[in-house]
């Protein structure tokens, strides 16, 4: 029998240290170059924004997985949401935590009025089979590409 999983949405006043540690591990695993202090600052900002959510999955009181969800409003879909980050600590993988976090993100997105949910998959994630994982959860490759430009406004 799998241990009980508690999914919670972090609030601005909550201790986000465990979520920050997981996000730093995620960025290191993915090969991103965002400095640790920026990850912490951006996480704190996300907690304060009404258009963002940070979800934590806990087993036995220990935070072992994290997801970030950001909302956007546009002409095509009205409200939509994007899962920007989803990470499960290596020792907790294979227990359905990623799936549980995606389901929680879907519920939050629907409750906010979002009609569409996106997920970001990096090249590293695709190499690890994440496209197939998200396909099994009902996400479709719409052949859209995310193009980025550095505006030099980093912290």
C-alpha cells in the first residue's frame, strides 16, 4: 500500500524552504543556470501573486515534490494555466506524485476558470520520456513552440 500523499497549495506566510530546495534540485538536474538566490526570490514572488500557485506534495510530513502553476488571460482561450515546474525528489519517484500534482493543478485551473492547461517540457525532460508521460495524462502536442528572448531584466 502506498503511503498517504498530502497535496497542499502554499500560502505567502508558509515556510517555502522545502519547495525552494526541490526547485533548486530540479534546476540543477535540468541544467538551468538560474542562481539559487533568484529561485528563492522568484518562489517568494509567486507565493504573493494571485495569478500563481505553488503546490507541494508531502509524504509523512516531508515535502518530496513541487509544482508551479501560472495563470494567463488571452484572446484564444480566455483564462489558461501553465504548469511551469514539476519536480519529484528522486527517492520519491514512482509513487504517483507527479500525476497527483498534475491532477491538483487541473483542479486549481478549472476552479480559476481556465479553459486550457499547458505544460512546459524542456529538451532534457523530453529526453527523459516526459512527453509520453504527459501524453498518457491527456496533454496533446499542438505543435506550438515556445520562443524566448532575454530582455536583460533579471535580478
